[in-house]
C-alpha cells in the first residue's frame, strides 16, 4: 500500500512541477516540488528508498526535458542517497530543520546539475546558474513545510 501511495505522490509532484510551477516562478527561481518529495521519503525511509525514489522521480522529471535526459535522475538519486544516510541521526521533526535540509538538498542537486551542464557544454554562465540554484533552493525550502505536512497525512506513520 505504501508503494502505491508513494507512486501517486511522485506522479502528482512531477505533474505539478511540469504544469503549475512554471507559472509561480519568481525571477529565475523555481521551486522543486519533486525534490521535496525525494527529501521527505529519504528522511523517513533511508538511503535505499531515497535513491530509488530519487532515480524514478528524476527520470519522470527528465521526460519533460529530453535534451538533458538523465540529469534529474542522477541529481535526485544523489540527493536521495545523501539525505537517506542521515535519516537516523537527525532530529527532523522541527520544520526549521526540514527547511534547512531541503535547502541543502537543493544546493547539492544544483551543484550536480551545474557540473553536468558544464560537462555537456550547455549555454549559460556560472553566475546565472548560481543565482538560479540559490533562488530555487530558497524557494523550495520555503514551500517544504507545507508539502511535508501533506506527505505526513498521506503516509501516516511516516512523519518526518
């Protein structure tokens, strides 16, 4: 039953990320709703689940940006694994801690994506990428308490 709920959460987040998020950007900053889902599941289920959920959610996200196929899958699986490793030793019930972890996860993901874009020779300067990464990380961290509250209701017994 949890697998079905997790799949529905990820599918909804990917749909919202591709349809609603472009309308709520602030400057070049866009929140990453899928990343919030990956972080939540990595924190409550561990590194293995975080990696798998990150890979699947990232791959689904990549389907909406074919020129960079695989970049979201790699970056979200790295985030899922990294935060999943820390799931035992963190006091993650406080919303401030959750926001900090999501901010750091977004920075990690942005760093992975920046390195991949530099390797692939994608256009855009480092400064513009860094501004988008920082803005997106901050925006995502601000939205995470609301999303985590929804996740906690949908997945009872898995409170972050």
